[in-house]
C-alpha cells in the first residue's frame, strides 16, 4: 500500500479495508457477524481522535463506513465513535 498524503478532520478516521476477517491475534469473526463487521488499517486520523495511530487495525460495522476510491484503491471513512475496537 502506497503512503497517502491525506488527512481528515474532527473525530473521523480513514481506513484501508482488509480483504479477510482474521486479525493478527487470530480473532475470527463468526459467519453471523461477517456481514455486519469488518476490519481495516488506519491510514489517517482527525485531530480529535485519541488512542489510535496510523497503521493500527480497526474493527467497525460495515454499514458505518463511507467508501470511496483513491488512485483506484478502496478506502473508507467513519467517525471514531462508530469503531468497535482497535487491535493492539
């Protein structure tokens, strides 16, 4: 993934969605939750977001993500308050 020179504002987070549902810690989301939950890598954070950094893995509800393309790659933006948790 190419480093992006972008930023967001407030409590928003820009993520690069993952293609699978397994985390580094081998957490596997159940089939029931796969349609509702997803994960991605944080690529930009707003100035009001505390406790996460660019490069962290974030879990969120898919329906909270506003998807868009940058240079042909899928990305998404969501409010930090809509994130489930960050993998440490």
